[in-house]
C-alpha cells in the first residue's frame, strides 16, 4: 500500500509525541531529585543512570560481571523459557480448542496449575532441577505457558461457526477444518498470547534469578539492593523494560508478515 | 413454466426445533413442505427469524430435521454438489479473493492449476478482475458478496442456495447485484433457492415466490410473477404484484 504524505506527517507527529513523553518524564525525574524532593540516595537521577550504564559496560564491580554478561545470561533464560512455552503451549492450546477429549484431559490439570503464581514454584523447581539454570527456565516457562496456551485455545473456540459451515458444505474433513479454518482464524489470538507470554517471561525473570544466580539482570538488581545502589537497580530495570519492548516490537513485525490480512486499527 | 417441470428438491413435512440448556424448546419449522423445480429461480420470502437460514442449513445437510424428508432427484448429493452463498459474506479473512474462490475445490483436493483457472474465470464472471490478491477487509460489501457468489459457483454445484446475499448492501449496489445474479443464473443454468425478507427483491428475481409465516413457520402462500425480465420495479404491473404480496405478508404475520 502507498503511504501518502498525510500519513507520513501523522506518523511523524505520533513519533514526536512519543519521544516528548519520555523526555518530559526524564526532565521531571531529574528535577525531583535535584530539588531534593527525593533524596539522591533513594532515586538516582537520569544523568547518574546514564553514567552508571556506561560505566557498567566495562566495569565488573560491584557484582562480578559487566552489563552485557548480565544481559546475555538473562536473555538466554528468558528466551529459552519463552520459546519452550510457545512450542508446547500453542499447539496444545489449539488442539484443546478443537478436540473435546484433549480438552477434557488437559483442562483439570491446567486449571489447578493456572492460579499458582510462578514464584510459588521456586521451591519445587529447586528440588527438581537443582540450583542451575534448569529451575529458572522452568519457572519462566510456567509463567509464559499460561497466556500462550489460553489465548491459542480461545482463538480456536472463537472461530466463526459459519466459516466452519462453509468448509463443511465443501466436504472438508475434520482435520481440514482444524488446520485450514480454525488454526488460521486463531492466528491473531495466538499472537496476543505470544506477546503476553513474552511479557510474563521477562516479568518472572527477576523472581527466577532471586533463586541462586551469580549473574543476570535479576541478580544485578538484587545485588544493587543489598548494596543500596539505586543507580544499578534502575539500569537493570531499564534493561529489562527496553529488551521486552524491543522483542515485542520484533514480534509485531513477524505478525505483519504472518498475518498480512489483519486490519490495523489506529 | 409448464406442468412438466421436473422436481429437483422435494421437501415434505419438515420440522425442526432447538432446545436450550434450560430445556425450553423453540419450534422453528413446523411441517414445511415445498417443491423446488429444476433450473427455476425460487425465492423464499419470509420475515426475520422465521427459520430461513435453518431451512437452508437443512437442505445443505449441515443439520438434520426432527421430522420430515428432503429428497433430491438423482439421490442425495455429495458434499460440494449444493452451493451456498452465505448471509453476511462469511469469507475467509486470511485468504485473498482468489484463494477464497478456490477454497472449496481445494478442500476436495482439486489440483492447483485447474482450480486456479476456474477461479479466474469466476472472478471475471463476477467482475472482480484486478482484485485477485486483495484481502476481504479491503473490499466493499458488494465486492465481498461477489466473492461469496464466485466461491459458491466454484463447486460446480447445480443447486445454489443464497441466504439473503444482498441483505447488507445499500439499495444502489443491491439493484446492480440483482441484475448480475440473474445473468449468472442464466449463464450457469442452476437451480437457485434465494432467501430474502425484501418483497421488492422477491418480485424482481423470482420465477416463483413462496411466502413463509412467522415461526413456527410453514409455507403460507405461493406467487408466480409472470413478468418478463428485466422487471421494472416502477411499472404498474410490478407495483400491483408487490402490493398483493405485501397484503398477504401482513396477514401471515398477524
Ligand atoms: N443452532 C441453533 N440453536 C438454537 N436456536 C437456533 C439455532 N439456529 C437458529 N436458531 C433459532 O431459530 C430461529 C430462526 O433462525 P434463522 O433461521 O436464522 O432465522 P432467519 O429466518 O432470519 O434466517 C431464531 O429464533 C434462531 O434464534
Ligand atoms: Mg438468516
């Protein structure tokens, strides 16, 4: 589709608005600290956060690793838990949505597991997988599994029954109806699930790294807390926030490729 | 239309009800009988919610009647031998125009080259050339239903059911589509069962018009507008015929 001049102008306007929101937030934040409304020891100002960030790129103090090492360690855990949750949760959710026996078989177990917060799994996971990465991935996996599975399930359930009728009148088999009608019509919901799974994965990271880590953003934050280094805590938090946002943006790009028929509402 | 007409679908004493979770029974069809003749353009006229879609679903075999029979000359048709143009289009949003049109042959495993060729011919027939690769979301209502019509004809069905196909269109587009559906019907030689709740549309299109009452419904009347096509909806004859049906329809509803 062609992008008109008006569209371009509006996009630019939207972009400037988004940027100014961040700038305004930073300015207020700086003023609040410099005016002494909140003490610098409790809230590091943006300028301090930036210098700490740059410093942490090369400095292993106080937590034994440079920022990128922490970042990669956390990224690995998050991505592993997230991908595992998608690989298992999406197909399972889709199948449960269509095949009653699978639904009846899985639902009771799933409904019991669902309300248990990921952090409550920590002791069990430690016993099962020890204090290595296995238990952390497992906790992140559980957190991400719920939205991945539930949304895929709902996507199939919400298939327009008339579209199923169209396929039936054409003599489609059950398998064809599932694969060629229910699955494609679930795609938008699956993507919603994947995005929520990604947020859940990042959100659970810090909790997972509370367990036993010696490297990782969660560990860095935890260590910063022990040492009352609020600048390091904020750098860690921002790394998680920004990584999550970037990955979510990448997912949206994939979505545009996989589901080009979806109308964008704006 | 003489009396040597061959019956294509013979519907006798059809009953259908639905029971909800609270065990309330809703009787929709209450002993409906009807003959559909080969190659005629039959209009089923009835008020909203009277069971028109339910009837078509029964003819399609998507649902089974509680009582009564539906017989086809030449035996029960295989799936795909009866085509349906669905109410409110019911296009696959993730398929392009051409993919929608070839969807039914694809379910049958017709090979790609063959179904593509047929789909292209149908797209031409409904006047959508140049829109083959557009997604339904980008089309107007009239264009969407053109896709719906082409998709139904892609099954090579000789019986075509149309469920209020133009119900969601504006008047202008509706008149245009009525002209075109008659042309398609004449070029394809199919038996058409066309459902509508619009009297004017019924008189414009039908070889024969059967009127259904409110549910639980049966056929309450039958009309044969012996007018040459194209019918002028401002002519004296047309308006008189329209009024006759309107009077009967009011009676049927009270
Ligand atoms: N599958 C179903 N379950 C329960 N009620 C139904 C079902 N299908 C249709 N009905 C009911 O039957 C009545 C007739 O519906 P329908 O045939 O869609 O009307 P219309 O004549 O407008 O096409 C409606 O009251 C509708 O609620
Ligand atoms: Mg209807």
